[in-house]
C-alpha cells in the first residue's frame, strides 16, 4: 500500500516548486530578450538616420513616431480594432476551410487529384490580382478583407493538416484495426490527435501571414483599418503617421503570434 504520509508527498511539492521556478526564469529570460531586441532595433533605426543624414520625410526618428502614437492614440486604436477583426475572422475562416478540405482529401482519395490544382492556383495568383474582384463581389466592407486573409492562409493550413493526417504512425492504425475501431473512431481518436502538431505548425504560419491579406485588401479599397490609414498618410506625406500605423501592425502581429503559440503549447502538450 502506498505511503500517504506528508513526508511521502514532500518530493512532489519540491518538484512542483522547481517547475514553477524554471517557468518563472524562462519568462524572465524571454522578457529580457524582448527588451534587448527592441533596444537594438531602435538603436539601429536611429543610427541609420544619423549615418545617412536622412530627412524626416524619408525616415522619421523613433521619438517622432512615438509622439504621433501618443497624439493620435484614439484614431489609431479605432483603426487597429478594424484590422484585428479582419485578421481574426480571416484566420477562423481559413482554418475552418483548411481543416475541412484536408479531411475531404483524406477520406475521399479521388478528391485529392481534383482539389490539389485548385490549392496551388489559389497561391499562384497574386493577392493584389484578386483583391479588386473581391471588392466588386463583396463590397468595400469587412467581408472582402476577411476572405483575402482566408485565401492567403488556406494553402499552408490545408497542406499541414493533410500531411499530419496521412502520416499517422502505422502502429496506431494497426492497433485500432485490431480493436475493430470504425473509420470514424480512428479519425477522431487517433488521426486527428496525431495531426495536431502538424496543424499547429500551419496555424503558426497562418497567424504570421494573415495580416498581409487583410492589409492588402485595405490598400485596394476600404474606409477603415491600419492599411487604409497608412495609405492616406502616405498620400498626404504624413510619414510619422504611416510609421506609427506600421509599428502598431507589427506589434499586433507579434502579439497575435505569441498568444497563438502559448495557446497551442497548452492545448497540445505532446507536441514537444
């Protein structure tokens, strides 16, 4: 019978404390690394201006961009919210489509031969070539930008998910066959969990490139969003505003990536 005394549980408490300490050190190291990277980038930015004597209408200083961030904070926040909605909705749509078509190619083999050329064509056509068409079909609202973001992430998500599904360890499938598991049970309990690490890689790629589709749609035609704000600032030679919007877009993409990465690591603990 196991010893349930307090002394027997002491190692577990020590182990838990050690794990928390390690996690705290890892977070602290990540924070310090992020601050160092930010300081180096700002120093290089300012050094580039001094080295080449660049005027403010070519490359504004970090301090002037910071001033514009503070002065136009309410306007920038409104446009950031619009772009963030487009990116998140585009990710949800693209991920749903990618998972659906990956399952179709797995379950119905002949579909793959017909669907694969469509997947390749969706990436071969430049985004700016289809943006005007989407504007005509879906108007200048948020729908066209969501579809643009979904199209640009559709291919990596589909291919990563399909590769994960078809590369399920053969031993697992043989065991399921021995236990007389149905095709549906194999898919739900074996193939989908085994494909999650590959799908997570596709999601990470999608999170990084989804803003490209949203901003490209805003450049072609929109009335709000960070892409629209950058386009208007560039036309009026308000370079400080343009860099402020670009900086917020970069920060939004970085935050979205790390939030996604953190969530995936918690949802798929066996990935690493």
